[in-house]
C-alpha cells in the first residue's frame, strides 16, 4: 500500500468531479450483476462510519463523498452508513470499536491516535507547520506514510490524512493577544499530554474533556474556553457561549481516515482498492472545502458578536519560545527519530 500512497495523494484532486456530493445516511444497494440472465446472490457488506462533528461540517460532507464513491464503484456491494455528532461515541470510543471489529470507519485526530501509538504525537507539536502547503507535503510524504503503516499493529488501517486544520483559541474572559493573556485561563483540551503541557507552558490551566461535554462546560463556566479550527467553532455554535477568538494557529490538526483491519482484510483486493482510492479522493474534497470555508466561518463568528484578535509575529514567537522546553521533554517519549524526521521534512518542504 505504501508505494501507492504518494500517487493516490497527488491524483485524488484530479478525480473530484466523478461524483457530486449528496446527503442521506443510508443507501439501499443495487444487486451486483455477474452476467447472464439472472443475478447471482452477492453478500452486501456494510461500513458504519462515525465522526464526532455535526452534519454541516466539511468532515461529514467528505464522509458523504466517500459513501457515494464506494457505493457507486462497488455497484452497491458495499454500503456506507454515516453517523455524525458522536452518535456512535467519542473519537477514542469509536477507534476502540474499530479495533474490536464492531465498527468499520472513523476519522479521529492524530492526538487521539497518539493514545495508541505515541509516535503520532509528533503532529501535536505546537507551531510545527507554518501553513497548509507544508503540512500537505509532510503528511503526503515518507514520514506520513511510515506512521500510517504502524497502525496495523493496533488492528487499524490508515487510508490517508484528512484535515481538521489550524486550531485557534476562544474564551469568554478576555481577548488573547500575547502570552501573558493566557495566564489562568481554564482551557478545554483533548486528553493528550503534549497538549496539556504546552498550554501549561503558555500559562493556561488546561482541562481534558470529551468533546461531547464541551458546550455545556463552557455554558456553565466549568471551563473558560477551548481550541479548535474556525469551522468547528462556528458549526458547533460555540459563539453562543464564547466571546473572544484569537488566531493562535498553535497546532495544525490532521485527521486520519481509519478502517477496521478485520473488516478491510475481509474485502476482495478490488474492493480494497476502491475503498482506498475513495478515502483519498474524498479527503482531497474535504481539505479543499475546509480551506475554502475557513475565512467565511471566521467572518460568521464575528457577525455573531465574537471579538477577533490577530496574533502578531512577535507575540507568536514568544509563544513558540515558551513551548520549546515541552517539545524537548517529549521528544524521547514520541520517538526522537520520528521528531527529527518530521522537522527535517518540514524544513525541506519550505525550501
């Protein structure tokens, strides 16, 4: 699979026009035909695909694109049932369900996967990627491919990277323009030690919490704020309980398209190829949508009354300097060889 990944990543965008994006959570498959006057009975395989975000998010729309591609190209021999808004559980619960074979697809962030494979924490290093183009080059290159291959030992198959995007800070206490403004803020984070230590280094009081509990926690004042890309902030209506947003861009957050290894191994080689290609094509579609709508979602947040604060290069550099000791402490835990390889790939992508 590794030899095909680079080609698939680069050609996915060219194939976006094959199938239009539609809605609906279930599909009644056609009976595949095998020739002759009658149809031979064929087993219809079902893939239950769950995510934590709602049905308006680019992630879900990318999942619908995947569904359409797979169902059309297999002539209904594989159907994809899509579930949003945490209907099948949070990201960690769904990932564990894939390992057990009780669910077939989920698309968690690399921060969640790091609980199973520590090396994936390398993508949670603060201020690692300067822009999306560098992220694409690294994730689509050898480093990204090598990490995907490690998933097999966890009974998972990684079919590529999708995009959550740059994570930005919101809160209901004050505008955050400098590192001093982080002091004492209770910020919800994912259950990821690197995230927690980075926010402590910035002066905040990080609180790990399931995403499904976040809105109520902000509404009740259990936490002051959170950090997510603009699409998530807007579509989850966090503007109803948050006053300020800052473009901290502190972490670029990739998602990984995961399939249960037990299910994937049970597919025919042709079906495996269709599912793999569909994951890449739908991923390219999702990334494009995510990037095209980011500025729109920020404007919408401001229209809803949130105050936007732009971080200056000087203020950002102070934040970068503050978290460097955290990176040094975690390098051996992540795998220093992986950390060095990623930083090298980032440097090469900027040349």
